[in-house]
């Protein structure tokens, strides 16, 4: 999920694993909420830092496998 200047919230309540082994959320400047609370196997997980998503609150409480 990349470079969406108007994206404020992402809700993926049924996502449990990623296809292809990647879960990236980057450069979404007004994104405030990411909820993927059932994601268990994220493969390569990359969540943007405070410079490109400064207000992000992410719920990844079930993430058990990821790098």
C-alpha cells in the first residue's frame, strides 16, 4: 500500500497471511490507522517511519512471523 496522499485508514480484518511474502505500507502521509489484527504471517513486513507516516497507529497484535 504505497503513496496514497488521501488515504486515512486501512482496515483488513480478515487478512491472516500475505500473498508473495510482502506486506508494505509506505509513504501515505495522512494515514492514521492501520488495522490488520488477524495477520499472523506477514513475510517481509515494512511499515513506513515517522517521516513518511507521522500519525500512524497500527494494530498488528497477532503478527507472529515476519521480518
